[in-house]
C-alpha cells in the first residue's frame, strides 16, 4: 500500500507541474501575460505550494518517517486553499456574464482548479497516517490569505492590474465592497478548514493494518 500511495502522489506531482507549465504558456510562448502577474494568482500560488508539499511527502514516504501533526496541518491548509480556489473559479465563471468579464478555460485551468483540488482532498481523506488537528487550525488558515490580500491591494494600484475582479475596487465599486468579498472568502476558507480539521479527528486506517489484509 505504501508503494501505491507513492505512485499516486508521484502522478499528482507530474500532473500539477505539467498544468503549471502549460498555464505559464502566456509568459514563455505567447508573451500575453507577465510572470509577476501569473505568480500573483492565488490558484497558482496554492498549486506551487502543493507541488512543494508533494515533493516533501514523497521524500517522507520513501524514508518511512511517521507523519506528525505539523505535516498534517500543512496538508490541511494547502488542501483548503486549493478547494477554495476551485470554488472561487466556479463563482467567477457563473458570474462572468454579469460582470462583462470574459473567461477562457483551457485544460491547464481545469486541472489546476478542479482535478488537483479533488486529488488533494482525496489524498487528505484516504491516505493513512494523518494526525488529529487542533480546532485552531481553522483560524491559522486565514494567515496566508490575509497576507495575499494585503499584497494584492498594495500591488494592484501600482501596476494597474488585479488577479481577481472582486479585489479590484474600481470593479467592485469601493474598498468597502472589496472588504465584503474578502469577508465572504475568509468565511469560506474557515469553513473548509474547519471541515478538514473535523475530518482529521475521525479514525483513519494505519499502514500496518493495510499490509496485513
């Protein structure tokens, strides 16, 4: 079973990296976007974090080290961000017509917003070894999004570009409206993180038991 988990995570790593490289086509091939703008997307940052996590998890599995609470916490946080980015993307697609905002959905976008988050969730739920998380993990999950929001609102006026329309005060109508959207996202992040934290406290199979079957 350990080999199966290693193979699945390796496949997820290759898939995520391939999707990120394909997404970066606008920088290296068509020149239609700036690298700094691409790296400013929450989705891209979340998937890069997932790549780093998968690399560590593969090393962790190969060396047969036991997963500790900190690693489970990181898995929960990254999975939370991936799921929220996927939900947000669906919201943007649904409201694209109302916002007069065009959306192209290439395969790389589908992979990064839907396939990768789905795998991350399955990995968190089914792969044995995770630890029980403290309920405070749900609040800790707001740390990175808070820094991301500050970065985006400071950088946006300086470069005249925002990664998401609901973070653009001109589109939203005011900074107060942006704050409302941010509060909604914060609530969503806490809800998803809370759900994953609750899941971590449920029984999970152990590798030793799986090998005996």
